[in-house]
C-alpha cells in the first residue's frame, strides 16, 4: 500500500466562465485516479487526487450558488497533498489560498459540497472533517464557494511587431548583380569576376539581372575558375589551354594554407570537370550572347568549356588504362625492355675526388663483382645527376654500368662493377651471367589479378591458412613489391613478416585467435532484450494514458534499455555493462556506416487533438521496427509547443582544469505562446531554484548563450539580473554569455542531447478544448495570433494551458528518467504570472516611481532616474558580460550592506576585460584582476566597422518584404530588406521566427531562427539606437512617423516637404533634409 504522503497527480480541466457579478466562486474537485491491489491482501489504496477551481459569488445568503457565480478563479488544477490529517478548511487555507489569494484580498468559505461526480454534489456541513475521511465516505469531488475581492485585470500588452502591407511594386534598373560582402576568397573571386565584366562592358538587361540569369552566369564561371585554380600548368601540358582572359584568376583556392586541409597536386576529377563543362555549355545557350557587347567573351567561354571536356576525356582514357593494368595476368613492366647496360673504358684524366668512395668500393669488391651504386650516390637529386654524368666518363679501371627503370616515382636502380674486358663486345658477353643474377633481385610489381589467381588456387587446398599468410608467402616467393591495399593490411603483413623472420610459430599476429567461440553468459538477458524490442509499439505501453498522448514503452538510451530489460530477467541473471550493450548495436563492417543526425531541440512540437506530431524533425529518417507503423504526423509548424529550459547547477571543480560538465540538471517545461522565455521569467525561475537548492550564497555566476532572452546588451536583461540580485540580496552577481557561434562552449548545451534521447520515443498531441475555443484556435496560424486572441478573451489562455497540461505531465515523466553522471534530472514548474509580478516588484526598492511591468517594453526613455543611478553606481556593462558589485560603504543609500565578512568582501572586484600583453597573447587573469580595464581591445570592437548590406538598398528591396522590426531598447522602427520578392509562405515562416525574437538595434536576422535558405536573402541594417529612421521608410510610403523617435504624433507629411517629419517632443533636435526633395 502506498503512503498517503505520496505526491498525487491532478488533472486540470477548465470550466467556462460565467457572466455578471463582482465576487468569485471556488470549485475544488478531488477525484481518485488509480486503485492498486497489493499481492494477495488485495488492500484498497487510498491514493488521493485533487483538482481545484475558483469563482466569485455575490456574498448573499442563497441555496443555488452555481446560479449566481460570476467567474472561475481557478480551473481544475494539479496539486500535491502531503498531510493526511489535513481538514477540508485547512486544505483550502494551506494550498488553495496560498496559490491564489494575495495579502490585499480577503476571502471566506461560504459553502462546501462533496460527491462522487461534479454533477452530483451534496452540502457538507462540517468543514473540520479530515479530507481523507470525507473522500473515502462521500466521494472524490469537492466544491468550495468563497467570497473575495476582485483582482484588477492587467492591461493588454502591445505587440512588439507590426506588418505594414503595400501592394505597389517598382522595378530596379541595374545592369550587373550587386557585389558581395567579402567574407572569404570565394566572395573575392566573385567580385573580381564582376569587376572584369564591368571594365569590359559585359552588362545585362534589368530583367536578366532580376530573373537570375546574370547571377547564374557569374556563379558558373566562378565555380569553374575556383575548381581549376592551381592546376593551370597541368591543363596546359595536356594541351587544354585556359583562355587568356581567365589566366589571371589564380591564387584564390588555396586550401593548403588552412589548418586541417590537404590538397593533392593536380587532383582533378573527371566527373567534376565534365559537370563544369556541361554548365558552361548550358549558359552559352542564353540569348544575351548574341548582343554585340558579349561577342568578344563568348569564344573564351566556349574554349574554356572545350578544354575542360578534353581533359575529362584524357582522364577517362587514363582510368581505362589503369583498370586494364589491374585486370592483367602479366607483369606490366618487362625487365628486359627497361634494362640498360653501358661499358666505359679507363678515364683519360683523373676523376673528381668525390668519386673516390665509389672507386674504393669497386676495388674492394673485386673484378666482375657488382655493387649497389644507389647506396653510394647522394640523396640530393641535382648532385646525384652530376655524379652519374661524371661516371659516364669512367674511372681508373674499365666499368660496366647496369640501370633498371621500374617506372613511377621509384627512380632508377643502378649497379656497377670492375670489368676485365678490354672492349664492349667482350664486356657484354662476360656480363650476361651477372645480369641474369641481377634480374632475380630486381623488384617486381604484380597486378591485382595475378594475386587473386594465386588466392583462388591455393586457398582451396590450404583452407585453414589465412589469406594474410598466403599474401606474405606469395610476395616472398615471387619478389612482389606491390604496396598493401590499406593500412590495416600493411600492419598485419609486417607482423607476419616478423613471425617468418624470427621463425617462431607461437607468436600471435591476429588477436582474434584468442576467441574460443560464442559466449552464452548473457543469453537470458539477450533473449529478454529481443522480446522487449520486438513488442508491438501500438500495444506495449505502460499504464499511463493521457487523452490522445501515448507513452511508447521503448528505451531512450543504452542505460535505460539495460535497466528495463534487467527488470524482466530472473534474479541472478548476468547483466552486461552499458559499453558491451552499445558494442552489440555497432555495425559489423566499419567501412559502411549510416548515421542519423539530430540537432539540439529548441522546442518540442505538440500536435492537434487526435493528430500527434512526431518528435523527429521533418526531413529526418525515423527508425521503425519491421512490421510496425509510425502513426504520427510530420509538420514544419504546429500551433503549440513545449519549450524545455535547462539549468545546470555546476559542481565547481577543485582546479580550473577539472570537469565543469557535472552537477544537477533542472528542467522547466513551458508553453511557447503563453509562457514564453523572457529575461524576467528566467530570473524568476532561477531565484526559485537558488532559494531551494543553494540558499544563503552571496556570490552568483551565470553563464548562458547569447540568445535574445540572455543578451546582456539588452536593457530588459539587465533589469532582470538586477531584480535577481536584489531578490537574493547578493554581494556580487556576474552574468556572461558566449561569443556568437560559440554556444557549444556553454556546458548546458550538451544537456540537450540527453533530453533528445527521451523525445525520440514520443508523439504528442494536446487535449481537445471546448468547441468555442477550438474554433478560435483553428483561426490562429502563429504565436502572435494566439496571443492576440488571448488579449480579447483571457479564458482562451487558461483553456489552452489546460489542454497542454497532460503533455507536460508526460514530458516530466520522461525527463525524470534521464540522468547526468548518475544524477537524475529534476523538473520544476514554470513561473506563474503572480510570481513574475512579485519578483519584478523588487526593482521598486531602487525607485518608488518605477512601475513598469515585467511584460512591458523597456527602453532608455521610460526607465526612472533611480534605476539609471544604480546602473552607474554598482554595475559594469560590457558586450559579453554584466556584473553587479556592492560598493561596501555602510552609509550608501543605493546598495545595501555586504553579507560577506569584511576581509572576504574586500577581495571582490569587477570582472576585468582581457588585456593584450607584449608577447601577442592576452595577459593572465591574475595580472589584470583588480586593475582598471576597458574593452577597447575586444576583437569584435576593433573590427566593428558598420557593415553595409550585400547590395545597394532601394525601395524595391523594402517592398520585397513589407516588414519592419521594432527595437525593444529605443522603440525605433527598422526596415527589413530582401534581395528578391518573397513568397507568401516565406513571409509566414519569417514572421513566425520573428514572433519569438527580441530585437534591438544592431542585431542581425541571421542570428534568428529563420529558414537557412533565406539567411542570404533577408537582411536588416546594422544600426545604433541613436540613429534616425531610415530614409527609405518614407520613400516606401509607410505611415508617417517622427524621424527621431518613431512616434506617430506628427502632422501629415508628403515627399514634397523640405524636411522629414518630427513630433513636438523632438522639435529641439536637428531637422533632417528630405533626400528626395534635395535631389529635385
């Protein structure tokens, strides 16, 4: 029997709001979900499940409370009961009242009803009865009626983005594609090729530029010149000449200058050359080549295409020749045809002194005794050539010089001896027996077909002899010097050669000889594992069923597989370790590998009722057992999603070089539309975790990536960190973020790969809502639309969250099964709106006039003076970190007194900036800690020249998107540009990504989660908050706004005005002349 202190699950089931009235009704429904029988005792388990709901009444004496209730305060909610002695009244006070009623409100219980269902409830006269006893006697549904004060509803939040649509479009007349922003050598080559066209007068018409013909032509020529950059000489030697106009395009593609990249000389592929040739022939068919300005270039492009095709044919001929050589049953290089003999008489003049060692070696060997000349020649090729040329003049005695050319890069083999003959005829006759002996020592290179013939013949007779032994025997017997096929074969051949040389047969050259057959130790485990994995995924599930959500009973990791299969095995069964289990799933042939790659999930998609959505991303393959069916949809976009926020409480190692990837992992599951990740929410949840896990610590370090809700340059993020600092009464808080594209440096990023294991076995769908709410949700196709509906109908938000509660429960169970270094993951509840409001009020300690809400836009214009003074007094603001340090002055009115002892607090300093030393490296931390530093030496600041768009912007580029972004810092509108007119589906995808993005001036769209193929198409200018509205805003005929503050309180304006519009609040600022009027 389970203990009553067990945490009980509660299902949240929303009721529709009533109308009228000014007080609230409380409905708390308690029901029992599961009964369990324990062995033969069949004892009934009193497992209590409680669901709560609150609403308002008029506070009058009546018999039908439901008839006058005005509003639901708390729908059916999941709660925990830990005290079995709790009475009906105590349950309301300790649990419900703490969650819903603030100190400013007064509520009293008017009536309590209980029964076996929500429709059949009877009045309970005594509220002092124990909750457990009442439920066991009367039923598991309890309904409270209370009288309380109304809570003022919060003002709706103004959406951060607007879309101003305009149907008019214009054509931009250009004759060349825009130059690229140079990021690499490939961009440099493109721009240089464009400059060539511009200087020679090779231009296109406007429709050819906008239609993509110009860009396609440039791209094809660029790719060809990039590929053949380097082997120009090779092509020239094969009579495949590069046209003169393209000869200067060299030195771009040089991967040998980069780390970890190698390049083989003249490594041109026939297939690639042929593809480039075909691409050139394709662009030659465009109509613009017949115009007069292009006639001079067309022959050069045609010649380039034919040269590539010609060299591709030569490579094919060479490949066929090589294949024929491999298939030949005869040695390709005959010794007799490649052996040369030369007789040299006595030298008339004294030989050079450096030939004395050769003469001494000949005299020592004696007449007609060959010596290996290669051992005496220098390794330097030039000197080696000079020595051989001098030997042709002879030495003090007659000589016979035999040379053999094996081919390839081996080099010639040379022998020399003292001849007793007096002329060439006698010398050749006398040296014939010596040459036959030399032939035996000349290395031969047998073909693959010759070796295969030997293996096929002797392998049948010597079936117990391994192929590696036969290979070494063959090489020794026929003097085959051909190279091994791969490194593994070379290593084995070396071991066998050592075995033959030492004549020790007991030596082991193959470690597989130690294997004495298949082991049966783990047979029981493997039999249960097979049975477990082959169960039907449609029926083999655990007992937890949540509406349309099905938890598939499949292992989510090797460790989880071992634990689940072990539970099925009898006691005493041998269980293999995780590594041995993982090895059994590895491919037998390592040379044929198949990999499914999954990136870190930023959200978990949730499907519609009766239509679960698979966890795998679209375009990925999913492994399904043979005979099973994957009954899950595959969508790019879903209306609802669950966002797992991960916090890693790091166990700080004793030394800096120790592992930082260790500690307790905590996960918060939040709904993406109504519980979005924001700086205030992150700080609120972090404060809750710190108070529970590590209270009373006066120093806090936070390390995160540079996402919009963690970007330390945003004022909203700074205020959230200051609120956390004040809430926990810290002495020092330091928050740092990773540099762009370096989020992998954050250890918590690696946690997402563990969470992905659990998500691979799930297909999720939310519960069905009432018909009215389903109709509203059906009309919404973005997060923005969902939030807009919730602003008009607050109950829509609660209903949606109720429908997603079963999904959260399921995901919580999955996350709790995961672990990091034998530490189970923990799940925390997302912060509620009341908790966010209470946390945000901490900022009022800085300035009583600060009344901004946590969900309001924060910028430099609406922050009070007290907050600005705190930022200057206690904070250090940098591009990659933000820290807060108390000043330590007991009389200071800005920050409270330190909690640390005086001696310890005196050691604290602000985090210093990196400072370069004289050796070209940054100084050690110990040298700069405690000193005054600046971020002038930050690399990104030194190179922070304002980057222009990759094209010259025009009104057409603005109208291609018809989108704008609102800066959260300065509330200025910034235009979104596009190279081409976007399709409606592309606009929708971009808008969905921007709905979850916190934008500030200077941010780039490439950092947002927009589709990859649009990152080179859509841009926003890199501007500062101090810069005015872009002039193209007014040229595009958008709504009239102030050029300095984007305010709409301006007089009607036309493009004939001399200056751009300004509001009354910006009248003191300088007027900006109208660029269009100025041109006129």
